[in-house]
C-alpha cells in the first residue's frame, strides 16, 4: 500500500513544517509502521518538512529486504545505528532543526544525537504529531481492525464450552489465545485477562491457578492482533445461576455500557461520553467501584488516543475507533466489565449493520449475561 503510506507522510510533513522543524526523526515503532508499512524492531524515518523532498527509511540488514518490498518508494539506509545515521544525513542535507518524538526518545539517545559531530544544530521536541494523525483511521485500517475483532469474537465463542467448574483461569486464557491464533491472529493485542470470583474485583488481574467454582462471575478481557491492528473486548459470564447482587451489578454495567456506546458520536466531547456512563454507575451507589476511564482509542497500539475519561480533553470524530468499557468492582466479592471496540461514524454510518447510534460495533459477542 505505498500510496496510502505516501499520503500519510504528506499529511505528516504539514505538521512538521507547522512545528518549525526542517525535518523530523520518527522513531516510535507504530509510527514508523504507519508511515512506511515496515514492522521492525530497529527502524526510523527521516521525514523532511518540505513537501517536495522525500522521506528516508533506515533499518538494519535483518529487515532491509522487507523494507524494499513494503516500502519501494522510499530511500533506504541500511545501518545498525539508525538514529545517528539519519541525524547525520539530515544535517548533510541542510535540515539543521530536527524534530524528534520526546515521548519515545530516551535522555541517553537524545544526548547522543545532540553530541554528534556534524549533526543537527537544534533538536526540537514535536510532541505526538504522528499519533494525532493516527487517531482518525482510513477504511483500510478499519477493515484490518474489524478482522482483528472478528477473530477475537469467534475465539471467545469457541471456548465458552470450556468454562466449567475446575477449569483454571490460566487454562482458559491459554485456550482463548490458541483459538485466536488458530483463526488467523498474528499475535495477541495484550495479555489475556481471566478473573474469576473475587479476582473479578481486580480490573487487570493476571490469570492464575484459581479453579472456577459454581456461583462465580468470570471476566474475560481478550484481543487479537491482525496485521498490526489490535482488538479489545471484555465479557463477564456467570457460572451457574447468578446471585441477586451479581445480576444487579451486571445489569447496571450493561446499561452504562449501552449509554456510553450511544454517546460515542461524531463531535462528542470525550469527557461527556465518560460522564454518561459514569453518572449512571455513581447514581446506583457504585461510583467508588469504577476507578478507570470509560475507554480509549485502538489501532496500531491497543491503547492510543483518544483517552475517554473524566476531565480528558478532545472530541470524537468520524472514523475514530474506541473502546467503551465500564465496570463495577467489589473488593472481596467480584466484578463486572463489559467492553466493545467500535468505530465512530458520521451520517450514514449509523445505518450500517452492527451499528448503534452513530457507532459501528466491531466486537460481536452478545452483551446479554451468559449463564453457563
């Protein structure tokens, strides 16, 4: 997809020029992949601000052939020490004010670049300008994200029959991960969470050797990664008929999640979307039992902009994928979280299959309480 990557680089060049840099050294791995298509553990992009000047991609010999294949329209530098090589090249081309990604650059690496003989005159922190571009996805990205979510949903449905008394959290986590891989995932979006019984009160519990027991609520948070794009889905199921308090908090979280999804519209303030769900939980007396944000962006990273939470700045926009994931966590007893990955859609997007309001929901497992 060289044309897509070229268009992304052209958009990034405008932001680099607006920041006052002659060129930018892009070192974040997801950002390098976004701009070039190359997935590598050692790659960086030198992107000039001027639209009539071309980008340079640097990587080492392990990835050089792949770089030529996926990025045929970019000048390639094959070096082990990619950042000094690109910084020196920038200076040689008269790009003396070099932007960098301060959230990714370590102090040690910054000092190395600043001390290069013949290197840049000024190192200018750019902030998260590439992440800003990545927030709104193109339809190619949304298709990849949708496939990641389909794999996740199919894998979840496939392992439901394995949720039985005596099965351990870790065994179920491994089964889900295997099911995602068998259905085409290139890897995991994140470490799978399986939290049963009282462990459900821990939002990011690590699956352990606790065996499921009748009467447990079991929270499962999982996601597949497909061609670099990350799915994120959480469901809570009941093993046996749920107690009254369990059904009460499940129904509350489900209602809050529906409200959050409905509020995730083009132009909505992210803090307002969070408040719609949070206020429902607070009104039910569980405000202290919902301590995390309502959601986050997803794409080449499982957690990316925008963050949906109290006091968070920004608005949602058309083609922005986010999660909506309220929860209620009762220490010593258990908890419930329900999460979907969805894409905010403007206008006709609301009429698409699988959509709610103006959101296209990509994770398709039922949100009704499953009693196993």
